[in-house]
C-alpha cells in the first residue's frame, strides 16, 4: 500500500524573505506582481495578515490599510524555484519527491518512515527540520495524495490517517479540500453542501450532471478509487551505493564485508567515468532508528578499493551497531578526475606523484586526523606570514617559486614571540637574547635582511631580520621591528632553523 506525505507551507515567500533578512521578521511587507494593469499582492507577511492584508489584494488597497507597507517584486516562477530547492532537500527522506504548486511538496513515503522510527516520528522529524529553518508548515500522511493534501491544509485532528480511512477523514472537511475549481466550490455552498460528508454519498450520475467530471475525479483521487501520480523532481544521480541486509549486522567482520561490497560497486562506477574519491561517507541505519556516520578523506582522488577499504578499517571501531544495522549507504561526497601519472622507464624519484606517498598520508590522517598533516605552497607576498598557504591537495601546483636568495626557517611561529635582546650598536646583530627564561649567547650571526610592510594590505613598521646561532649550535630567525630606538627596540623570535 502506498503512503504519501503532503507538506503545506502556510506563507512560503514571506518566510523565505524573513530567513534571508531577519530584520524583516516582524515587519509588514508583501510580495507583488503586475496583473491586468494592476499591481496585486501575491504573498503577505504574518504581520501584514494581522492587519487584514492577504494575497490577491490590490496593492493600492493594502497601502490604504498600512501606508508605509514594504512591497517587493515577486520574481517570475520564484515560488516554483523555491519549492524545487526544498524538494531536493527532502530527497534525504524519500527518493520520490514532487513539488505541489503553489505552496507545497509531496513525498512518497512508502517504505521510508520505518527508518526514522515510524510515521509519527518521520513526520515530526521533517516538519521539525523545516520549522528550525524558519518555514511555517504543516504535514499529513495517508494512502492517497488527495487526502494528505486535504488534511495538511484543513485537518484539525491527527495528521496521520490510518490505511483505508480516507472516507472518514474527509467527511467533516469543506469542499475546497477536494482541490476543486472555485466555481464548483461556490455552487456547492449555494446548495448547502458546506461539508464533504453532505454529498459524498450522492449518486455519481447526479454529481456528474451538476458539477462535471472534475468532481468525480477529485473525489475518487482522495478516496483512492481513481489513480493519481506525481512527477518527481529529477536530481543528478549521486555516486552512492546501498546495501540492504537480510539480517541485522552487529559484528566487525560483517561490517568489513559490507564495506567491501559497497566499495566494489561504487569504485567500478567511478573508474568507468575516470573519477576517484576525495571524500566519502558511510551511513548505517540501525534497528533502533539511529544512524551511524563514518567519513574518510584522501589526499588524491582514487578508486583503489584496497586502499579505501583500509581507510574505513581504521574507523570501524567507532561504528556502534547496537541491536544491528539493516541498511548501509556509501556516498562519495566529493569526487575528482583520477590523475594517472606516466611511470618512468628508468628508476627515478616520483615525488608527490608517488601513489604510495598519497596512500601513506591518507592512513596517517585516518589515525591522527587530517588537521595534523599539512603541505604548504608559496604565495606572492614579501611579508613572511603571508608568503605561504596550505595546499588544497597533493596535486595543487603554483607558478610561484620558493624564495631561495635568503634562507627561511623550517618552523615558523604562528605569531612572533617577544624576546629580550642585548645589541651593541644600531644595525648590529644581538650579542645575546632571552627566550622563555633561557639566555642564548650568540656565536654567529647573519643579517640584517629588511622586509618592508605591505602597505596596500596593512600598516606597520618594517622588520630587520637576523639569522642567529647560539653557543649550542641552535639557529634562530629573529627581527627588530622598525628602526633602532635608544629607549629600547622591540625584538621578536619568528622561527627555528633545522
């Protein structure tokens, strides 16, 4: 039996603008569009509705009520584009999602709700997430699209209709719950049919004669006697593989087998398209409704199953299967083309192109964390703190060369440390300096090297750098900030040589 979730946004455009511009949250504003030489209100904020301003009202009438009302032009199809974005977000809860113009979306929730602990929890989670984002909405679940649509908008009792109970759920709702044209609704009210229960049992021939085929079609769709389908939005297929388990998985060897099967299928797809994984996520859906997440990353794109499997092995101990995992989903969250480097006929040094190096760094990152591994490349700046930056990957290259005319330390402090220095005369290197309560006697020195402040980026004094070697053979990179000052110049330690 199919189940459908209909979500109704009570004030979509106004909520969206309030999210983008929080200062308008409690303001009186409307969206407008030109129709038949008149400017009409297409959506109104909640504060505007409290003042008696609603959609389909002429803007001039709205200004008569609130003279200083804010009016925004309603972009063509903006409502549709916004619903499509929300529908794409909702695909995480159902593979089949459609927009329902002008103010809703519909999810085919068949076989999906149990992953979140049942329909009540499923509905509560989705509506809760949307409300957290700033959208005021309501939802309902039933066997048919029509009944879900009606309950989401006009229902006052339970939003979840038990299977086969559409008839009883519709009885006390007004005719507009059947998605009829306005002219038919007005005719029904003139005849005293203010509730569906007053005409739902009338003969089909009588309803057709008085209200046309649309009445029977909409009534049948709501009850489930007429077929109704939705047109799901098409999203570019992600690089994702799913593995449904016949029995819940709880052991480490079983999880390893599941990962291997998923990698086999995913890497085959990627290799056929010349792509590799840069980051991947493994989700395990447990029997208790919780989801475990495990992520890996690589320095170079790869579809090497053995290597990727080892990276996941490092994380298996963190996976908590609890009562058991019934579904695994492996997603390549970031992919890039695989660079195949030409092997040399004679022995040589492959350098950063060495796949073994990339795989070693991946394993180290899996053990100690990716933040502990850095590769730096030069930047076009004179100021030392700005002359280098972290590389995005091992493959990233730059045309800028490292500065070789004057040596730079292997280790630079994130922020230069103040030191106490004894210097004989101006422009002479220090005789000694004190750093962290330790006195260093200088035996050799080289400098100064003057580096001017990059005035187009910031203001400040220049620096005069010296390379100093103390009596224990340790070498340091220190500088004096600005010109020599008889009252005491400011000296700093900036780096350590190997």
